[in-house]
C-alpha cells in the first residue's frame, strides 16, 4: 500500500497562480498510485484567493481549504496545514509556482525509508543581492550552528513523514528549521535538487529583513537545542566569571584602601568591579529563573526530556504496577 500524501500549501494573495498550481498538482498526483489530498491554507488573503480556493474545493473532494481570519504568516499557515492534513507523508510547497509539482514523485520516491526529504533550489531564480546572497550566508550559518548541513534551508518544497512533524511546534519563522530540529531527535534527512522558477504572478511577501528574523530564530533554536533542559549551564559560567573577576577587583581595591591607605573613590576600576559583580549575579539569577521555567515547561505538559524510538519487550509485572520512571 503506497503512502498517503498530503500536499500542504500556504497561500497569501496568490490569486493568479492558484488555478495553474492546482491543475498541475492534480495532473502529477493522478498519475501516482498514492491516495492524496491538497491542503490549501489561506493566510488571510485579501485579493480573492479564498474565493478561488472555495471554487476549487467545491469541485474536488481531495481538496481541503483552511482559512485564517487574518494574516498570521507562512509558519503559522504551515503549522495549520500539518494540523489539518492526514497523509502519512506531508509535502509542503509554495503557492506561487516557484516550486514545481513535477518534483513531487521524486520526493515521494526518496522519502521511502527516510524521515525528511529537503529540496535544494540549485538553480534558484531569484534576485542575487536581495535574495540569493543573504540566503547563501544564512544557509551556511544555520548549517554551522545546528550541525545539520543543508544547502537550502529556505526551500519550502520538502517532504516529511508525519511522525516527525507530529511533535514539532512552530514559532516565529521556524518552519525552515524543521530538518534541524527533527535531526536532533534522530530523524534521517536527505537533500535533493529541485527545480525552481521565477515568480510569474503577484509579488514576493518578504524583503531583506527576513534574514534578521531568521538569524534571531536560529539563536532561539540553538539555545533550546543545547540548554532547554539545563539553562543554568548556559548562564552560569559567564555569570560566575564576571562575578569572580568583579570580586577579585574589589578585593584588590580593598587591599589598597585598608592596607596601603590609598583613596580609591575616583578609580574607574572601582566602577568596573561593582559592575561585574552586579552583572554576574544577575546572569546567574537569570539561569536559575530559566531552570524554574524549564521545569514548568516540561512538567506542566508532561513533556519528556528524551525521545524513545522503541521499547523492546515488557517484563512481567514485578513491581506491583509501577515501572521505572514513576509512571503507574
Ligand atoms: N505566504 C503566506 N503568508 C505570508 C507570507 C507568505 O502564506 O505571510 C506564502 C506565500 O503565499 C507563498 C509562500 O508563503 O506561497 C512563500 O512566499 P513568497 O513566495 O513570497 O516567498 P519567497 O519565495 O519570495 O521567499
Ligand atoms: Mg516565492
């Protein structure tokens, strides 16, 4: 039985592209054996995209349309698409015809035995200075920081096995980090070259400012990856170093004042010492607050700090109903 497939498409003011997109996806998918659905998520479009989607939906029961009350952004639209789709494999793509539906069969072939197939727009048809250059730098940075090496994090055309995305919550611009987040919990990822076309209709929804947001999100993702269960390990060391150096400076100044009898009131070093002690203590306290937040985060949702692939065997009941881990 071939995998069922959900094609998830965020749509924001893409009126002209939608009919062409729909018919080319349909053509590609009807040739495959896989049962499929197309989930359009209308992200608060104001150009009549929703009406076109409603028309398409009325004529085809394999089409699902989720419509937002206002524009929540591409990441939110993709999260809603994951939520409202049912296929074993989820393929995401842009609505603007820049991704090519003809690549879908190849993605479905590649995902067999894997968790994520990520598209790489090798011949990307976007302006160099405002798009390709910042994207090259961002991809390099994300690969370096997350340790998951991909050429093109930004390509929406990707295929995910449902198990992988089920537990990933998306914030900010984080849909592009799904491969990195998933690989940290053991997902197997492969990158494939995909086609790319210039935007035919409408305009791009992003400018250069996206790069900054992506870098900020990268800091969040990296922090959560490394320290979400132990924030004091991130804040503690710099805090201790600062407070320690501040303490030594103060000690030295006290020696000058009380033993050598010199006046220290006008020394810049005094300010530095006090500053370092205050900052150091504050950073450590932030780490402690982080520790409390980490407990609230994990325990309020019963969120484990590990991911189990499978458990082999279940021993006979030797403990009166209680297993290791404390769960009845
Ligand atoms: N998009 C969206 N909500 C937004 C912005 C964009 O759903 O707030 C959709 C948009 O309709 C398109 C995809 O996200 O399907 C990618 O947007 P765009 O083509 O503008 O990005 P680019 O290809 O220029 O990076
Ligand atoms: Mg585009």
